[in-house]
């Protein structure tokens, strides 16, 4: 079936992988990528598909009601995959209101336009919201987040994502807006902005700069290769059940310090440095405020219902990621010039 899809946040890390997958896999679909091009949005992420006939870029802000309404009028979307968001926990601690504006208001504006535009004609439509496992809060040493776990967000970022999830379900129940949510664990891979742990560490190791590890490095995250996340979104978008939530995870838990040690070994190998060189850069710094101890996802529902599973082992995915950063020097240079330096100073100077 020919479809008209709005993908928001397609110039960001995960969004660019989702746009690439859909544009290449579904030549019959008309894909519109809407992105405000904040510090995290970068059209260089999409140079390989920019010229494709089934792809259009629209620059705009999801909080702009008039603009979003006009976009629905212009393209008559029958599907939305919503990824646009402020996505970094540390920035949400510095400026929580920006997160409420984009993640809560922006999602509500999109939901409202979809509701108005699809009213009485909901059949075959879908509003798919891409969310995070962080809405579930923090785990102790044991247990996993399932789709039944109660929401317990603890950072301004996760609170804003939890709130946006609630609005999606409120529109599903109140207005019968066809909607699905997925909640995914930490992603890693190419085109990841170097404010997040893995790309930041790669960038610093390469430049012989200290690698900041918060607290004692004992916090645990579940890591998933970004292309596996994009594949999961494809499967859920096409075959997921309306009104459902799907957890997506890598069955791949790592303590931050163990992950960084592994990354240091890979970097030593790739850069031809004697083993142990990069690990000397590890620097323990002041912990993040309200730092969630552990995230772990039980993705059994997605596996059982829709047959999805991660495709890569972590070491393999991490090597691929390092290779990409080492051979895309120019990309890294562009995103780390200007405003990045100012953020880095503010974030790490006093730690
Ligand atoms: P990102 O920060 O790399 O990209 C976000 C994109 O949204 C950028 O291109 C930015 O320009 C755009 N954007 C921001 N505000 C906007 C606005 N007001 N209007 C229009 N566009 C705007 O984020 P990401 O890591 O790719 O995450 C994408 C989505 O996936 C987010 O919703 C995030 O909550 C979710 N998620 C991320 C992870 C992860 O590990 N990164 C894990 C699970 C879920
Ligand atoms: P991050 O990549 O910011 O993702 P999230 O906070 O959404 O999980 O951080 C991953 C983990 O790494 C988290 O426990 C915080 C930690 N961390 C550091 O130790 N040092 C850093 O410089 C950063 C950015 C994160």
C-alpha cells in the first residue's frame, strides 16, 4: 500500500536511521522528515538519501500548532512516527523547561493535529510514539522493566517522556486516535551526538582527553545497536497492535565502567596504541544528580508477538561504531565545533 508518512526528528541520531530504513525499504511510501534542526539535528546524517524521490525534508518546530496543522493539510499523512525530542538527561537537568516544551507540548500538538485531520476517518491511520525505558524509573540489582511496570520517571527528561506517553494513550482512549508506543533502552551506533556516553568517550579517547565517568561507574544500562531499534520500529509500525506498548531492548546490560574499559581496549587496537593506553584517560567525576542506577528491559513481548530480536553482539556493534567514528572525522569535527564546546565547558568544567 502506498503511504504518506510523517517522521519527526529524522535529522537526529535514531531518526536518521529510521528515515534511511523507510526511504530505502519502501520506495512507494512518501516520507516527510520534519525536524527543527536543533543542536542535535544534522542534515549531514542523511546525505545518502537526500536526493531520493520518495523523501522530502521540512524544517519546522513540533510546538508550532499552525505549522503542524498546515503540514497535515499539505501532505494528508496517514502515519506518524514521532521521534523529535530533547533527548539528553544532563541537558534536562540544566534546562528542564525546554524538555517540557518540546517533549510534552510538541507531542500534544502533533496528537491534536492528527486527531483533527483523521477525525471520522481513523481506519488505516497510525500515530507511533518512540519513547524510552527511562519512563519506568530506576531498578535495583534485580528485575526487568516489562510493559506492565508502573511509570516512575525521575529526571526532567524521563518525566517529560512519561508525560508525552500518557498523552498518546489519553488520545487513544478518549478520541480513538490509532496509536502505539515503544519504549527502548540506550541506543548506540553511527551518527550519535557526542554528548552521550559512547560517542563522547570515543571522541575524547581519540583526542587524548579525559573520559569522564560519573560517580564510580557502577550504573547499569542496556545497550541496543541503533539499526536494530530502527528495525523494531519498522516491525511495530507495520504489525503492532493499536493501543499497545512494546518494550525494545538488547538483552545486553553493562556497568558503565566495564563498557568504557571495553571501549578503551577497542580504541587501543584500532589506533595502534599499546594496550592499556586509553584506559589511563578514565577519570571519575562528580555523579549526575538523581542518577538512575540500573535500566534493564524485558523485550519478550516484542519477540513473541512480532518475532523481533537484536541482530548484533555488543562487541561487534561497538567495533562497527568505533570504525564509523574513525572514518568520519569531518562529521565529528562539524558537530563538535561551536556550541558543543560551550556545552562541554558548562557540563564538565566543575565536575
Ligand atoms: P536526538 O537528540 O539525536 O535527535 C532529536 C531530533 O529531534 C533532532 O534532530 C532535533 O533537531 C529534533 N528536534 C528537537 N526538538 C524539536 C522540535 N521542537 N521540533 C522539531 N524537531 C525537534 O535524539 P535521539 O537519541 O535520536 O532520540 C530520538 C527519540 O528516541 C527521542 O524521542 C528519544 O526520547 C527516543 N529514545 C532515545 C534513546 C537513545 O538511546 N538515544 C533510547 C530510547 C528512546
Ligand atoms: P547517557 O549516554 O547520557 O544516556 P542515559 O543517561 O540516557 O542513560 O549516559 C549513559 C550512562 O553513562 C549514564 O549512566 C550516565 C553515564 N555517563 C557518564 O558516566 N559520563 C558521561 O560523560 C556521560 C555523558 C554519561
